[in-house]
């Protein structure tokens, strides 16, 4: 059975991520314990929250270094929304925050008529529609998909991150999560 660890950084949408994993028949646990993060088959770094608060929590728990070691070992990590944003080098959020540095890139506040960007949007080139809810976006050389001109997915090494919320994206989101599990 696949062991999935959902990272606890003191906030986040851990409940809805775990519910989606349960719908796929998988057990998961919420943890920031370094050994659990390094030993799981798949780690999900969930979305929702503040970059500074999340990184501070990860630093105190040792989860930040555990995620870096996991990435260096080639073990899969899925970042969702804020989880994607935490994986890059730095964020403008909260006056500037150093990220995990798993992926080259930065996070900037969206420049759009309406912020936050909330709603369903198509991800290209995949052609699937997913639910987005964010005020910040990643700029990275590792972008593999976009939505309305905004980064939707980034992939580098064993890290795959998405700006959308697959756990809130119905059938398409569950199919996406299932495809991530087959990579694990």
C-alpha cells in the first residue's frame, strides 16, 4: 500500500487533500516529522496559508530540511498551490520569504484586474479544467503548463507542483492525483 504523508505546516488544506486521497482508496497522515516525510512513498505539500508562517513552521519542525533531503534523494513530492510556491527559491509574499529552493524560481503577487484569482480555468497544454484560488504566482524556468498566462504547473527532478487545487477539482482533479501516485 502506498504511504502518503501530507505536510503539516500549521495551516493548509490538509483535510480536503486527505479526503481526496481517501476517495482514491489511499490512507494518508498529516505530519511534519522529518523521518515520516523522508520515508513516505509520496509527500504532498498542500496549499492555503501564508508563506512566512508555513516556512517558519517547517523550520521549527525540521520539515524544511527533510523535504530538501527527500528531493535530493529523488523521492517524489507534490506541491499544491502554496505548496508549489514554497518549493521555489523565494516569495514576495509577507515582505519576502526564502523558500525551500527545490525548484528555481520566484513568487510574485498576481497583476490582474481581480485578485485573488478564484474559479475554474483550463490548463494548457493539458486541456483539463481545474479549480484555482490564489493571489501569487510562480515564475520559473521549469514551467510545464499554464492557465490564462499564469503558471499552472512546474516540474523539476522529483518535484511536481501545481497552482490549482486538484483536491477541489472534481473528477479531473482526482484523475490528476491518481496520475501523481503512479509516478511515486
